[in-house]
C-alpha cells in the first residue's frame, strides 16, 4: 500500500513538472502589448519580422492595442538576446544581406544613403524587408568600415568680409558661424525678413557698411525659404527618416510621434520649441493654399488638431503615423481627407 502511494506521489510530481514546463513554454510564445509597443519594436525584440507577427496573429493592419496578447512566431520564442548583433559585411561591394532587426532606414543610414535611394535601387514599392533578403547598396558600410573623419570645414568669408549663402543655410546658422546675432546680421545687410537665398552674398563683418547687397540670387538653382527655414533642406531632411517607427513622445530617429518628427526636422536648421500638435496649430499662421514646407493638420481622435505633417506639394505630405511610422501620404486619401483641418505656416 505504501509503495502504491509513493508511486502515485511521484507520478503527481512528475506530471506537475511536465505541466509547469508546458505552461512556461506556452507563455514564452506570447507577449502582452505594453504602452509604447509597436509591431516593429516587438519584431526587433523577438528577432522576427513585422510580416511574420501579422501573419501568425492574423492582423490586417499594423495597429495593436495595450493589453492585447500576441503570439510570437515559433522561431523566436526564446527570450531576446542582450548581445548586440554586428551587421554582417555585404556579400559583395554593392550588396547587403538583411539581418534580424534591420529596417530600410537602418540599412540606408549604414551605407550613407537615404530610404528613397535604397528603395529605388532595389525596385521596392513598400518599406517591408525580410531577413536574409539581399539588397543592392551604394557607398561603404559605415558600421563595419569606420574611417577617421576630417574636422568640418568652417565656412570662410572673402577679403571683402562677405559670405556666399549655401544650400541648407539659415540666418541663425550663419550668424552662429561668424559669432554674430541674427539681428546684427540682418542689420548690416539691410534685411527686413529672415528669408535668404542660395548664392546670396551676405556681409558677415560688423565693420561692413549696412547697405543691402547688390548681387541677386542665382536663378539657376532656386531655393524656397519659409521664414528662417530653408524649405528644400527641410523636406530633404524629412525624407531621410522615411521608415523610422512611431514612438509616442519620440523626438529622435529611434522613434518619432507626429509633432516630435516636425520638431526634430526643424531643429536641424533653427533653435525652436518642442510644441505639441495643438501648440504648432496655435503659433502658426493659416494659409488657404498650402506651399511646400507648410504644416497640415488633422483631427484623428478628439476635438481640435491631434495629428500633423509637412506639406510636400501635389497634395502629398510626410508625417509620422502611429501605424506606419514616417511615411508619405496624400490629402486625397479617404482617411485623411475626412479628417483634414487645414494648413498653416510656422511663424514662431
């Protein structure tokens, strides 16, 4: 009788252990969505892809919700490694094999390209890439072949104490370079606004006469400016981050929200305040016919402006969407057209 009881006890222990292990294995293949999670961040954390996550969970979009339980593809049920994987070298001097956690933006940055160039070179129609996919790349692998960079050359003034405006310049940038204030720079050049042009000659010596420069801007390479912002540079900077994931409150290339994206792009040229979408709406001036560089606003989930982007022209705008990350969309899209509030010109 005692032997039988002992056998039953052992069987209970072994069975309980098996059930515990099975439960642990099952829990390792699911994850509960937390605040700030996106399909992209989860796919990176568990060494899988967004498409694999969507497939195994039968998702038709990139939208997930806090508290939602997601299944992790069986190849990635182990806990994520704390070791940072080094990118493998390209298969040849002009190709690269996609690694776990890669995005188009990461690969483009690694090879000194932008996302649009990488997509065009590989005939990609979306931002989706796959592990072990071979991509054509230009340039050298900045992650594997670091070079000693030369110190940036300081823009110089000529013998007459003048400086020729370059693409990407702003009054604040030039004033800082030549240890002046924007007010001083405007005063000695007789400027009444913050608008400057490529190839324009500016006096950058305080001892210079305060007459307006006589040389007109070049007509061969026109540059549109919006206040102190060079619009061409602003749009070029914004497009560099296509594919960066959405992150609530994010203001860096590791993740943006809609207003954080605008702030980061503007910050590349000017010193500005980090506004919310409603804040940008309040400080900007309404325009009836938006021009490239203007801000477009939408009402997506509550009264008033709750989402925004940068107008590119041709009814296109670039923004950081909660389900798409940084991408280009159309004002004529059925979703955005119903939520469009209007356009404004930033005038802090």
